[in-house]
C-alpha cells in the first residue's frame, strides 16, 4: 500500500498535507497523532470515501479515488464504537451478518448458511454463542469484537480500524490488540489502525506512522517514539522520568 | 349514520397502519425532528394548494400538492445532508422555506377568499370527522405503498441508523435509502395530515415507535398495535367528548406518553 503526496482539503482547511508512506504486505501498522491530525481522514481516503485534492493512493493495485467499490470489497472497516447508535434494536448476529448480506439485494434474509458463517466468525473473535444478544447489552470490548467480526466475515485482505482502543480499560485494549495480532499472523490480514495509544500493541512491533496533517515519522516504535520526534506531532508532549505524556485517550 | 361511522373508523384504522409502519424507523433513526418539521412542508403545500384552488380555480387535490411539496423539501434536505450539511441545519432550512410559503400564501389567500383560511385551518386541525371515499382511497394507497416498502427495506434502515459509516463501508447505497425513507415519510405524513390533521400527526408520529423501543421486544407488533389503539381510541374519545378526532387522538397520545414515563419511573 502506498500513499504518494496525498493532500485532503475540507472547507478550505488542510486535513492532510502531502502525506506519503509505503507499506509492504504483510503489515501491522498504527497511525498515531493528536486529535484533528487527519487520522480518520486518512482511513477514509484509503477506503475511497474521501477524494484527495491531490496525490494518489494505491492499495493492492487499486486507486480508491477511482474505484472505491473495489477497495470496499477487499477492505474491512471497523468504525469507532462511539459512532454506533445503541438505541437501534439489533442483535450481534444481525450486525455481523450485514457484512455478507450487504453484498446481496433486499430482503437480505439470514439463511442457515449465513448464520453458520456468523457463528464461525463470532467464535474467531471470542464471542461464541452471543449472536442472539442485543448489541447494546455487550460490554465495550465485546462491541469492538463484534464490529471486527462484521469486517472479518467478508474475508478482507486488510482491516482498517478507527480508534479500536477508545473507551476501553487497558486490559481490554490489550485483548483487542492480541486479537488483531492473531488475525494478522494466523490469517494473514494486514492491519492499519488509527490509535491514540499504542502501548497495548507495542509487543507486536507495529510500524508506526506519526501523523499531524503530515507525516512526521514512519518506522518501528524504537525509532519513532522518541521525545524529539513526538514533540513535532504533539507540541505539548511532556517528558517524565517514567515516560512521555502526549495527551489523553478518548474517554 | 352507521355507514359514516364505519368509514370514519376504517380511515382511523388505515391511518393507524400507516403510523405503525413509519413510526419505528423514524424514532430509531433519530429522525423525529425531521418528521415533525416535515409537517411544516405539508402545511405549506396545503396552504399553497388552497390558494391555487381559490385564485386559479384549479380544483387540485390538496393532499397531493401537500405530498409533492413535502417530498420536494425532503429530497432537498436529503441532498443537503448528503453534501455534508448537518441534518439539523438542512432541516431548519427546509422548515424556514416551508413556513415562509405558509405565511405568505395564508396572507394572500385571506385577501381573495373569506373561506380559504378556514379551509386551510381545517387541514391543520383535522376538524372533519367525516371520512370520504377519497380519504379512504388515499389512505389505503399510502398504506399499500408505505408499509410493504418499509418492511422490505427495514434491515437497511435499521443498519444505516445503527452505523451509517459502517453501512457505507459495506457498500450499502446510503443515499438511495435516505431518499427512499424521506420520501416514504413525506407521503405518509401528507396523507395522515389530510385525514387526522397536521397537528395531531405531529403528536402521533413518534409515540408508537418510542413505545416499541422502550418495551424492547416485539418492536413491530408493539408499533402497529399501539398506533392502531391510539388512533381508534382517539376517534372514539373524540365522539364521546364531542370534539374533532384530532382532539381525541391528541389526548390518547399524551396519555400514552405520560403512562410510559410513569412506567419507566417505577
């Protein structure tokens, strides 16, 4: 996957400024940066939901700006859990099944075959037997797993995750990171996630893209997570004996 | 007399069916604000229809003009939302325009006919307890179109309401479904406004959906049964109290909301 001098402008404001990076599959990559850094915009541009003002993205040979439909066929997107409307009466099974039912026309019936695929996928993410539960009754970590299952049921080549650790306790964040690493190593799914915090997945040696409108650093954690580099993207970063404070996670 | 009563209750039942079909998706997708303000467009369209019929003697069916105006404004709202405007702002713009139409044409109509304003107000208040065959036909057509379409696409509406961005990423045509939903709500609201009145449609649209979501299971059954109960009981109460049907439906709707709140509090 390659981004070449990608710029995105919203209402005259620069959201991404000549962003360039190149990732070779298989990759486990975290895009980190402060609020308003353009992280979600980058994900949306990769999926073809936002058209770059200039520059080019290439994902497995596809230009998302020209063929967004093709990217959506190979990419699984996991939105922020906080963007989900919990008032809607919907079961876990229905959420996950939509991953496959979206490919067919109405009335999109849950056939026994789809049900069994859903159950298999739920097992894969550690939610076995929870299909009939209303989505809103799940815990934060379980909701995140269900959304990952919805993306996974489409057998994607790449998972694009927007803040998968937000609003979760640290041990749950680590469980989600472990799940993602397992999907990466055992199923060969490439991972590109946006996160404020990378400590839950630091053990898996992700590639890090440090973004604040433009790319300030790109590489392994030991090369990127240095105070002199972090201060460029996080002007308020503070060094303490025990580590570096760069900001506050959502929630 | 018996036949007139039967027609009135048949119309009430059809209206209940229409409300039952659209109320749940309206509440679920947090479009109550849109649905309520849509009624301003219907009112604007109705007043425009009254004016055109008075001045130009066109003899146009007012519900049709009201429905077309509402569909027009809802498509405008949908397009503005699709272009990135927030739903609140897009709705406010539509309401402001529709309300301006209402005020201007009410004023103009009052100058050309002494009965124009009372005709328009009849539409607002839903004062007529008499159901004509035309009313029954309109309500039946609306029910036949709206209810099956809503049920056929309920999964999509529910899914978009649950996670719009996720729905887009799965390849669902969110724009199409938004247009379809807004158009169905417009058509249903226009027909309801011509039968039970604009004001009571305001009240009754959200009640069955809210009740169904509060109860938490058997959503569709609860939405339909509560909608039928509210409107039929409302018609009955109106006859007992000697007020317009809209008054009876309003009293029952408010009672249901208060009952729901009391039940929730313990």
